[in-house]
């Protein structure tokens, strides 16, 4: 397809006159049927790179993404643009999934979003064989590699999908990837050839700042009072999101909080209020941020260090997408280094402990050796820990490793949706005489807002029903239970317990093997990421932007002039003075250094400035040279 044809689609559906950066390069590559990897930092416009070619090509673009909330938002946004899009996720009934897939078969859908777990469904794979797929998009592609910071075992199924759909190209997209991860993504997805398009990771309008403080909340308040505009404050703890939001409100800053445990309608309302600038600051866990389309975020504050540079860069990058000066501030102190190393170690309990957890799960659910395959159970963690004397955090780490080793699937996401199916026929409902006014009103409200209730279970949102009825969520819940006891409906309450499913028959405990590449190799990689994060926190001699670029394999000798390192240098000395001081510090031990060593010891110093500083020190006879080495004089 011609470049102008792609641009016409962009203008028609999005109203943009031209593509940004590498968007067109990626679109043309996938349009030619080539496997393609696109590295586009947060805010780079990843979705355009698969949505435009999806409209240009025959068939359905299959988009695999782990972010269900983002999946729903993108489908709604596309439908508003009159683009035929749909999604399939764990919250749907079997009937809804079949209807969606048949719409794909008959050409009523152009873009289909699915979660990676769906790739294990026999129903999905059977129907997919009859769908004319144009190409496969893998969003958050770093999840497929063990070397990535967010490995998901379910992503490994994508390679098998290529065998089911031979000849269909793959577009892999990610915002953050080191050079090793870039290579591994292409290998795991069976790319026919290496083909990478990469945007620069440089954010020239974003000032990265690390601030050491013993009172993080006071420092956060001070920063927010100095920087105008809306912001995000990230914290690791759900309880802290509420406490910090209250602290800000009590100190005159309008704030609210957000985490994964909130009801969907509450999360939507709070995000909308923040998007509309009714709320200035959103205090949140990392559950907040994916898919946010708010370009004027002026500041992102981290109350403590994330586990790795990738997470930090992605979250910090939500500031300043409009290109105006913005700030990413990390609040830290000496305790963070200890906490980071402790968290990294906690992710990998001893192998004997992992085997013990596997054995205890089997005892808990009464699963005999050789049985259990495909069986799923609600998992009461509190009861399990009490019965078998486990700590929840260590237990969770063991469960994740058992999942990655292929023994179980562990799903700890909450399902806040109830499921309702009417037992009585519709005409029998009208003959009911003994219901209360509230019961009749709830039946009427459900029937008015949901379809298919007499055929199968349908998900209903109790908070939404309470909103429509002008009552409380608790009253709706109790009324649904009462209707269930009267055998008017069959009612499945929301699930707030994790699920464990056996993905293979139970093994003898001594035969449970945690492979080297899942355990030892990943420990090494996690430790490397942890030490990189610690280095970023503690290095105050090199421009923050240069440090981040170097981590992602992008070399630069140009200081940003905005970060705390650059600003600190400018407060006291110019570049030349800084270079002279750093050279004297480096040579102070008396060891002669080669010119190459001097050029590489501090990448934040421009090469020309370094040469001038050396000339100055030689002319002042503070250093000597034998034409090969430089040494401090009289050392």
C-alpha cells in the first residue's frame, strides 16, 4: 500500500495530518508482511502502528495484551471512531466469546484484543482457525522473555500460535527493552529475520531528579507546591495511596487515590476527574497509568524506588507528553538500597521450600499423585498460610515460580463482577406476588440493562446497579442473595480469592524440578536489574538522562542540563571547572592513566571540554605526561 493511503486512514479516523517518528516505518514493514519489532517509549504512539495497517489490510488484526483495563478502553475508543473492534477476556461468558469469534469469522470485526491466557483455550483456538487473520500484534512484548522485567509464562504460547496461523506476520511492541531483551523477543516469537525499529529513549523535556530525604511526605509536599500543574505520585502500598492522598488534601492539594483493589466504577470516576483536572494529583500504585492519554502531566513523583529501571522509565515517562518541561522525581534515602536487595532476594525462595509449597497445595485440595490435570480451585490464602505455617509474600513468590515452571496457573486478580442467570421464565416473573418493592425494582433494573439472562450467566456490576437504583452496593448484594434463595435467579457473587489450576497432573514432590533458566539465570538477571537501579539512585557524577540512555543501549555524551546532577554542577561551577575538578579527583591516587581511560571515566563530560581541561592542567603543570600516560604531578 502507498504511503499516502496510510496517511489517508490516519486523517480519516484520527484527524492527524502525518505520522510521528518511526510510526510509518513500522506500518510499512508490517504492511509488507515482515515480522517487526517496534521500540517506542511511553507516549510514542504505539497503538497507531497496528491500528492503521489493520484497517488497510484484509482480515482481522489479532492483538495480544495482558492489560484488560487498557483492552476495554482501546475498544471503546476505536468504536467511537467507527472502527469495528472487540475484545475477549476472562470476564466474559462462553456465549459472549462465541458471538465475538463468529463476528470475526464473518468479517464484522477488524481488530480483536485478547489476553495471552486465551491462547490456551480450546474453544478460542478452534474458532481462530476459521478467522482470516491479517497479522498478530504482541503488545508489551517484553513479557515473553525471561530477561525482561515482567515475564509472563502465558506469552510463550504466542509462538505456538504462529504454527496455527502460518505465514501471518508478527508485530511486537514494547516501551522498554535492553539490547538483550530485544534479541530475545525476536527469538521467542520466531522472527523470520531480525527487524527492529527503535525510537530514541531520550526525553529532552523531562528533568530526572533523585532527591535524598529523611521525610518523603514533606519533601513531596514541598515539590508539589513548587511545580504547577497536575501530577502522579507513585507508591508501592495500597494503604499508602489513601494515606498520602489524605495528607495532600489536608495540606491544600486536591488529590485522590487509585489501586487495583477499587471497584471499577470508582476507578473510572477517579481517573475521569483527574483527566478533567477536577483532581490535581493522583496517588497510585503501578496499577494506574497504562493507556492514560493525558499529555499535560507536569510531574511524576516516586515515593520509593521501583524494582528496576524499566518500570521507573515507563512510569516517569507519563510526564510531559506534550513536549513541555516536566519533572520525574525519585524520593530516596539509605533504606532504599537495603529494601531493593531484600525484595530481589524474596522473589526466589529456596527450591526445597517451593517443593514444600507444591506438596502442601496438593494436601490442601486433596489431589493425589497422577491426578488434578485441568482442575481449578479457589485458593483461600489466609486459611492455607494458617494451616501450613507460610508467610504470604514468600508463598506468592513460590507460586509464581511453580507457574513459570509449568506446574500450575496462579491467578490472583480479583473478579469484582457478579454473575446472574434467571431460573424462572420471563412470563413467570410477571406472576410473582410476594416480592418486596426493592426486589421487584432490582429485577426490573437488571432486565433493562442486561441481555441473555434467561440463557446463560451474565456478568453484572453491583456498584453500577446500586448507582442506577439510588441505593447501596451492600443492599444490592443482599437482595441478589435473597432472590437466589427464592430460586428466582442463580447468583454467583464476586470472586475475591485467587484461583489455582493444575496445568499438569500432580507430580511426586521429589520430582518437582525448577529449571536453571527459570531460577538461577533469572536470579542473576534480577540482581543485575536491582544493582542498575541502585547505581542510578547513588550515582551523582553523571547526567541522569545519560545514565538511562546507557542502560537501554543508547550512547550519548550530551548532558540534559536539567537533572539534579546537571543542575548541581551548574549551581557551583561551569563545565570546564567541573572537568578540571573531576580529572584531579580521578588522578589523585597517583596512578598514571591513558588518554582512553581519561576519556571514559566520566561520560557526562563532553570530549572537547575534557581536552581543554587537560590542556589547562598541563599548562598549569598540575599534571605531567609521557605522551602515553597522564599522572598528577609530584604524586
